[in-house]
C-alpha cells in the first residue's frame, strides 16, 4: 500500500523542509485535560492581574481613541508606546532612547526578525545549552548552525565560551550572533553572575561579537534584585529584546527590540515586510496600561505569586524525588531544570508521565544538537500550590519506579539517555 505524502513537498523552500513543531506546543492538547497537572507551558499567571483595571483600560482606548486604535500604524511602532517602554527598560537600568526601539508582536517575532536580519544558511550562532526552544526555532528557520555553551549555577560558562570562540577562529568560522537569556534563563532557571556579565562584555569587544540579549524575566527576581544588562555594559554590541508578556499579559502580543540605529533601520524594513505594522489597538492598550496603572506594583504581585509557587515546587522536589536526581533553584521567574540519572530518557518517559497525570517538557527540545535526553523542564507559574505539590508527588513516584527498573536491569552500568557533545555539558547537566 502506497503511503500518501505531502504533494507540495518539492515546492517548499529548503529552510521550511526541516522545520518541526515545538515540543511545548505539541503538548498543549494533552495538558489541557483538567486531570493532568501541567508543568509544560510557560504561561504567566494572568489571573493575578487586576482584570477590572485591564478591562477599563481597553474600553477607554476604544471609547476615546477608537478611530486611531483600529487603523494602521507605523512599522517602528507608536512613539508614545516606545517612550513608555524606554521607562520600563530604565526600571532595570537598561539604557535606551525612543528612537532605538522597534515594536514587535511579542518577543518571539523579535527573535525571528533578528534571525532574518543576520543569519544566512550555515552561519554559526552560539547559544547557551540548554536554551529557549523558540530561540532555536527562530534560528533554525534561517538554517543557522547553533553551537552550545554549557551552563552552571552562575549561568553561561564564559570560559567555555572563550574556548569555543578560539576553536571557531581556528576553523575560520565567523560567529554571527551570541544568543543569551541572562536573567532567570528559560529553561535553566539560573542567572548570569555579575562577574560573568563583565567577562562576556570583554569577550564581545575582543572577538567582535554581536550579542542578542533576550530579557523576558529580568523584572521577576523574587527579591527585586536588578543585574546590569549586557546592553548596559556594551551597548553598541547588543541587540536587546524585551516583552510585556511576563509582566503584563501575553495576549496583547507586544514586545520590542532595542538596537543600534543601522540595525534598527533594517529591522523596521523586515517588520514592514512581515506584517506592515504592529497592531495599533494592542499597542495603545499597553501604552495606556503603562501610563495610567501602577504597573510596578503589579510586577511585585507577580513576583510574590511566583516565589510562593517556586518554594512549593522546591519543597515538594526535596520531599519526593529519589536519589540521583538534581535540579536548579531559581531566584526568579518560572522554571526548574532537572537532570535524571543514566538510563532514563525523558522523551520516552513523557507518555508514562501523562498516564500518571503530570506533564513536563523533555530536555531535547532545548538543544539544537539532540542533547538533553536526561533532562527536563518544570514550569511552576500556572498551577496552584496544591496542584504543584500533587504533580511533583506524581512525578516523583514515576521516577522512583523507573529508576528501580533501570537499576534492576542494568545495575551500575545503565546506558546514557543521549550522546551529548562536550560543549553541551555543564553543571546543569
């Protein structure tokens, strides 16, 4: 029997043929079932918003400025919104001028536009290992060769980055971009230390590096601490990405890029080619929210919610996980990164986890090279404290059973879940 194939396959561009669905998006249909405790999607706790205030802001925009809000805008984004976003950046001491910014449909479009601006097929892009799955998707869609640098409790191992830069130089390979999430990294849950930020800035100058700094989580430090941004240290070598998805709401699809002016001009052209202009209505909602609401206090409420949930997850992990399993201890945002012993493949284990009514994201989705078979991401931002404790208990029972089986079969010689190159290994692994 002949199997049906895609009749349009021969017509697709080469960059499209290798694309696949996100490991996280593929889980959504399953994890929406109410009996499953989902630690999969990184959804913010929008229920912690002042929803009445959000409703009032949206209504006021339509009532008072509907003819403008429902019309086309400009490709760079409304200057009034960009002024408000400069103030948001200033709250983290990130330098910017209103003319530096390009408004985007969330942080993901920002990453896609930057990849389109810089990456030709086969170009080398360096990223932390593990890194954000959406960042990998944006780079892969333009056929980048992603090389990973390992991480530990202080973030990217900058000494390993320097070693990689030297090897690439010997191979006569130019690095187009270095992609980093320095604050409460997704999925690692760790932040780049001050010493390493300064060292990274030095390497950028020495090796002529252009840095893509992705900062969705900087305002969500549980203690309210603010680290210097990479843009603050070497502004001419950084293309900075921000978003209101984690500090207001993802549904308004508003992010931005801050870049040196020659890069900004190219990004505006690419943005206009993609969808002509940002949505004026949602821009004006965000603009009015930032101008009229106590958004800094709202961010503090979010931080309190996430800190309570993080403590619940860490306490439950300590109480229920079997020996041999390790995990990171986040000081902000949403994520815990877990490593399991040899013999357990987290991709293969996921179906059993769903049967145990708990979901996570397997580690391989966060590497471009197939690494991460012994790792997984847990997101604690959405479930209640009670559901977090329940879900961790279910996962602990499953892993205990699985490890008992592996040790019974293999003893001390269990096979590794995945072959991981040296560049992808670190204390997070």
